C-alpha cells in the first residue's frame, strides 16, 4: 500500500512538472531580417552585415524575459540590367527566462539557436526621371535548423531538448523610394511557406500536441518590412540601414491533446517582431578603386 501511494505521488508530481513546463511558451519560429539590398545596374555587387533581434508577444502570463541576438550576412549581384540574385545567411541566439515571483514559483530557462541560408533570384526596375522609384520582386528558397534546450525547476530540475530542420519557399515584392543620393526608404512584404522536418525532442507537448502537428503541415506567414537606408557624402561606398518588421502567421492547426480532445484552429507561438541595423558595402566600387 505504501509503495502504491509513493508511486502515485511520484507520478502526480511528474505530471505536474510536465504540465507546468508544457505551459511555458516555446517560440519555434523567429523571422530573420529581409534582404532588401538595392541594385540599380548590371554588375552591381553589394554585401551587408547586420545585427538583428526579435521579440515575442507578452502573452504567456509568466512575466518572462527574453534576450535575442543575431548576425545576418546578405549579398546581392545584378547579372543583367533586369535580373539579380541574392544570398543570405543568419545565426540567432535567444534566451527565454521566467521571473521568480510569488505568483510564479516555478522557474524555466530556454536557450535557442537558429541558423539558416537563403537563395533568391528576381527582377528589378527603376522608374522616374531620376530613377528615384525602384520595384523589385524576388522568389527563393532556404534551409536551416532550430534547436533549444530547456531547464525547468520547482523542487527538482528537469531538462528538455528540441531539434528540427526546416525548408522554406518565399516571395518578396519590394518598392523603394530614393529621396536623395544618401537616403532611401524601402517597403516589402515577404510571404513564406515553412516546413519543419527531422524533429527530435523529449518534450511531451512537442511530441504529442500542437507543436508535433505542424510536422505534417506547412505553415504560411507574412513579414511586413520597412527599411531606412542612409549614407554620407564623405563615405560613398558604405551605407547604414535600419530595418523593422512584423510577422503574421496565417496557418492554424487541429490536434489531439493528451486527454484525447480535438483542439481546432490553434497557432504555435512565434516571435512576431524583428529589427536589424547594419552596413551595406558597394563591393563593385571598392574593386574599381583598386
């Protein structure tokens, strides 16, 4: 009888621990900055290096704190007067941590790493007497990895892991207004179809619940992006750019939870805001100087 009671208490405690950690938000997707490097003529070759950060909606109720740091490398090359290619790569490191309060006695710590590469090809054109208006449309694909390690602590410490690969296809129409030689503003809307695969995790929620369901269904989201690019007369080959964006997930999922109930039209949690700041170098001009 004592052994049965002990086993029951251990099982109940394990279930409580699992349930608490399952309610901890897990941000399985975070947008990377969009490559809006402007090209104007055949032979243009430019490269950018950015610091980027993302932010999640504060709806988890746990007074969580997040840190997000990333590096984005981008490039663009115009191989004709109308067509160009772009190559991108990014790495992000994020931390999502609870705040220990009287209303939130349990503590969690999630550490993420996200990496990826993108390739796109597209059309560009310039309009206006001074070619101050630019229109671009690029289509591409990408691949990458997402992983996190989680630690949950109440009376004991439990650890969880999640690893997945992803592929994506995207379309990016962009308009840009060149207000002067040293300042322009670009607006883009990036539509992406994202597919997660090769998922490996020991988290019950990610194995059986909502986050498992998207392994069999692509998610579609859109990024609305605004970028300001500015330079100085004294530095012709370098420009600064500042980008802000908001991401919206359009796909919902139906899944069966742990007690067998079908929960319809659910969305997994994701980082919905992002920003980056960096430098754009005109490689073609540098090469000509040499």
